[in-house]
């Protein structure tokens, strides 16, 4: 088995994150630091991450969290800020977030120790829809919505066409439903900025057909068997 896949199966992180850990020299195989991708590990090999032995998780677990403002979507933070893992106080497994929601973004976040599922849900080729409710400053015109639907240029690239519609408007703000299948850094905020609007509030409502339901802000629960199978189907 490839080392990065093995590490993902151990709950160290997603496959992409594990590839980065290898390049950073944080992984050892049989006492030797490994920095090259594609190394194969076999039964009996001793694998360490940050000088601690790791092994394949015996049980894969899956949780859904209603993320509040003020938490970093990360396993740890160099600035000692609170992370989403601080909210999962009675989870006895080492889990990691599937994708990211930034510090001020709220809503649906998945956490698991299933590196393969994380990889499949976050890889751009699988086109997994994620729907956000975005409150922006000002009155959004239909022409601006059309731009989102066609794709806008952010960070030098054209975003894929989005599903966008106005939910409600006041004299000072507009609330938009926006569905994208890409997951670039701060993408929704940058897309709104590209059409001239400042985001005041951002909440992820759903991933595919999976929603938070009545899960309160800051609360979490284990996914049902049916929900897990549904998510695995999205990543195929």
C-alpha cells in the first residue's frame, strides 16, 4: 500500500494532507525519514508520524458538525486558536475535517478518520455540490447573479458555473443561495467580491442532499449508515 494511503487509513489526515506531511519530513518508515511520494509499506513495517507510531484504524467513524463562528477548521493551530476538534469532546477517535470552513463561516462540516472518503469528497473531479446561504452588503442585481451562474475570475482562474439565486432583499442587504462544486480557499467570499459585494454572513447549508436538519450551532452527531453510504456514492 502506498504510504500516503496508509497514513490516511491511520486517521492522520486526508491523502493530500498526508502527502504534504511526507514532503515535510514528518513521517518515518522503519526508523528512517521518508520524503518521497509513492513509497510502499507492507505488513510488519513500522510507520511513525511526528515520532509517534501509527496504525490502521480498526473502526471508521463519521460525524456531522454545525460549525459556529470562531473556530479553525484544522486539527491544530500554531496560534493556539480553538479548532473544530475542541467541539468534539467525547469522540474517542482521532478524526479530521473534510474540507474547510474559514474562521467566520458557519454551518455543515464533516469529520472522519476515513481518508479515502475525504479524498473522494474533496477531489475536484467528483463535482460534489455544496450549497451556501450568503448575506452580502447592498442590493444584488440580476446581472450580478448571472455572472455567478456563468463563472467569475478569482485568483487568475475562471470558476465553474454556479447555481445562484436571490432568497431575500432589504434596503441594505441581499441574501443569496449559492451552490458550487469546487472548494478553493475562501472561494465563496472571493466570488462575491468579484461581482462587487462584501460578505456579511456565510453559512454552508448542505453537501449534496445531506443537511444539518435541526442540529444546533456547535452541536454534532454521528452519521447514520444511510448517510455514510450516500456520501460514499457522491465520491464515485
